[in-house]
């Protein structure tokens, strides 16, 4: 089973001609590829799977998804710094 983790885009940048974003997951920020959703801006929420934003979601949906993942015990990896 694959999980998409909701996060908030805090910055948008370009690397090697591709759109990337800094995305906050709880207490951790990670770089995420935005190729599938190049229109996102800081403050938007995305669903991320293996470093790729696979969907743009609203704040309420992100909060619900995060809550479910916490209940399943699946947020520890997203909170751990690399």
C-alpha cells in the first residue's frame, strides 16, 4: 500500500528546469518535485508520494488526511529530519 502525505508548500523554486517546492510536513520541511502541479504557490497544500506532489488539496482535506495518518501511526517518518 502506498501513502500520500499532505504538506504545505512554503516556497517554490526551479532546479534543472523543473519546478520544485519546499513542503512542510509537521515539523519537517522537504524538497518536493512539483512537475505534476507546477501552478502551486506558497500556502497551497499538496499530497506527496515519494518526493512528487501527486495532487493539490485544500487545507481541510490536508488536515483530515494528516489526522488519519497520525491515527495509523504513519507520520513518524515525515517528522524525522534526514
